C-alpha cells in the first residue's frame, strides 16, 4: 500500500515538473524530457526482463506514457494560448 502512495506522489511531482517545463519555457523540447525519459524507462524495463512482457504488465505503462505525452501536448497548446493573449494585450496597448 505504501508503494502505491509513493508512486502517486512521484507521479504528481513529475506532472507538476512537466507542467512548468511545458508552459513556462519557450522551447518545446524541455517539456518533452519527462515523457521521453518515461518512454525510455518503459522500454528498458521490458527489454531487460525486469517485468514480464504480458498485457497485464504492459497496460499500466501504456497508460502512463499516454497520459504524459498527452499532458505535454496540452501544455504546449496552453503556452501558445498564453502567448497569443499576451500579444493581444500588447496590440491593444499599441492601439491606445
């Protein structure tokens, strides 16, 4: 049970870190660091044989990768939206 709680805490920390990397930094590659590391880790875990390659074991890793890649895409869209809002504010100030 404690392992599950620790896993959720680590995942929460990774989500927060990825959010700040995606939304606050200009280069989109910074936000992709965590999903890439999770993908590489997933491949390594299965390639090394530490976890047997069964549907029951693969499914959580697929879900985790999907969530982190989707979060990266959402964060980039939010960054673009924030940039556009900032540009609109600057244009409104220039008009005044």
